[in-house]
């Protein structure tokens, strides 16, 4: 399903862990799903048509349904043309022509009943009746099974994009790309950037080396997550940037989820060239896509439960945490976090888990209460060897609790390098190597290598003078054998 959808959107719309850290914000909205349509059969996509305020819902069995207020009707039955056996076959995607109000065209992607080929077809709404379609359709593209190799050169390096979208305000492109075996990723390309670009596959899976090939001009993902079901997932469902008006706290966030785990992430620019990523782990899984209403309100398409849910904001966290880091050491794990704003915060409870699901409180730190910024630390002595998961239970003065993102490390492991300071004001990068390494790369947020250094004959403390670079966030990659370890820095 992931592979065929990537082709559809291109045709229609292309006109081991050592240290873990996260960033949170007081504007981190806690989201919820509220059912607005139920009783559907495997819905996989939905869209509103230009000039028509109704929501059109594509079901995998070939039906296109219309939601008009509380009523639900059938717009089209394409079932006879579609192969619906198998988990990733059937009617998969729906898109409307920008001039649908006058030309009445819409497009669908499906697997053909007779051949199983990926088929892109155009249909037309009936001129007299807006609730039905004209008989027949036009096949625009057929890709036989198995798919031949493509000769197109633009946007190489995508693996299996599943759901991509364009920000209705900025025109920026967002892609959810399903990984091979270890990493799911979100790719972003600004509207003003020239066409083309390489997203790294199969030299890289996410930010991690996958094969022996080397690319120096790849576009790095703005976000990645691993196959840990507690903090990541196994099959990304790309999302949409919220531009509605009903939930101001969600404004400008790209909302993305994992189909299997149900974990959800909210992503937006941090104002200094990087990204803020806020997770949420308490929502339903089996979401096959997202859709926008006429005014930009957001819907989640739950294929497994046959629902369309509205995505709304429950609350906003009262604490701004700029960074939460866990670092392993001999006999203990060191946790540090920094706040930039606190409002009536009582205390931080430190919660620990060995599986990412069942947490126990191992300590607490009193909070400042009301503050414009404070740094905290906690030392967790004698943790079990292996995976260690930490989160903060942030308690308000009224007793309410909000949880931070989960960070994961391996207790007993030692990070191969450290950087101090990570905020660089004099273009001097100070690196301490704890073990042999091969190469250092400094990567911009667009994926370009801005600086590199051979580390094969170096050890211990090293200092490198960086070239004059624009201010903002960068990623330091240190390659050690088959592993790539990274850390973010800020150049001021």
C-alpha cells in the first residue's frame, strides 16, 4: 500500500543508542480523536472538493462515500474495476482537480482487478447531480506488476512514501517515508527550493548508514523514529500541517502518526533553523491517513475501526522544556533537563522503565514554581543493564500531571564522543573522542555537508575551526565503523 500511494501523490501533486535528548514546549498541544463518521468499511483516504464543503471518503473496497452533515451516502462504486484482496490492495487514494467546481474531475489510485497493476484513473462528477458520477472513466497511468525501474531523476532517495501533503499556507512539501527495517522518517522540502534533491535511500535509512554508498548532498529528514513500539513504531502514516482556526494551539504543527503503534508526533520549526518535535503516546492506532476540511480542520482516517475522527486539542502543557537528556555512565545514568518557562509547577517526578511501557517513579526534584528558566539534574544509580527509558511526570500546583517525551538509552554504554559546548559562539568545535572514529560531518538542516574531518588518526580532545556558517542548528555526525552517532549543535 505504501509503495503505490507514493506513485499516486507524485503524479497528482508534483506539479545502537548512546545519548538521548528531546525538546518540549509550553505550546505542546495534547490532542484527541473524536469520532465524526462511523460505520465505514476500511476507509483509507478522504478529501474535500474545491467549491464543495462535503467530505468525500475513499473505502478500500472501491466505494467513495460522502459525508454531508450527519448524512452518509455513496458517491461512486468503483469496486468492479478494483482488486480488493490483500491488505495493501484496493482503492487507495482520492484527489480532486483544483478546478473541480467547473470541470468536475477527480482522480483515484487503485490496483486493477484483472492484472493487479497500479492504476491512476480520472473520473467526472455528473453535471446534473452532484451526488453521482458519470459512467466510465479514463485510465491515465498503468504501472504493471512488478513495477519496472523508473528513469525519472527528480526526488531520488525516497523509499516507500505513504501520504504526503502540501502546507496550504506556505506550499511546503511534507512526506512520511516508510523505512526498510529500522527507521521511519519525515522529509520536508520548502516551497521556494528548486526541484530535485535526494532523500538518501538506500545509502541512508533515516539519518543512518544503510549501505556502503556515500552521498554528500542528501536532504536529511527533519524527524525520524525507530522500531521501538513504546517510543516509535513500524509503519509511518504521513500527515498534514494544521492551518485551521478551531484549535489555535495546533496552528503550524505537522501532525504525523504510526499506523501500528498509534504514537503521534507534532512537528514545527523552532525559529532557529531546526525543529521542535513533541510526541504523544495515548492515541488510537490503525490511522491510514489524515484529511483537511474546507477551512483546514484536521481529520484522522481510522481504517481499522471504520471511522473518521476530528483531531482537536485537549490541553496545553504548562512547562517549557528546552532539552531533556539522558546519558549513561559507569554505574548510573545522568538525567538533565532545562526549562525556559514554568507556570505554577510543583515538582518533576522521574519515571523509569526497562520496556518503555511500564514505568515506576525512582525520584523527584522540586520545581521552581514560576520561573523564566532553570536547569535540573538527576542521577539514577545502579539501573539495570540494557535499554532504559525515562520520562518526566510534570506536576502542577493543582496536582495535575503532564508527561514529557520518553528518552531511551542503553545503560552501561559509553557514547563514542562528546561536544562541549553545544552552543558555539566562536566557530570552535570542541570534540572529545572516547573511542576510535572514522569521520566527522557537520550537516545543515537541509542535509548539506558543511564541514568534514578525517578522524582515523585522532583521539582524545580535539578542536576544529569551522568555516563561517549561517547561524542556526546543525547536526554533528561521527561515523564509527558501521554506526553513525549524531548530536545537535547551535551556531550563534
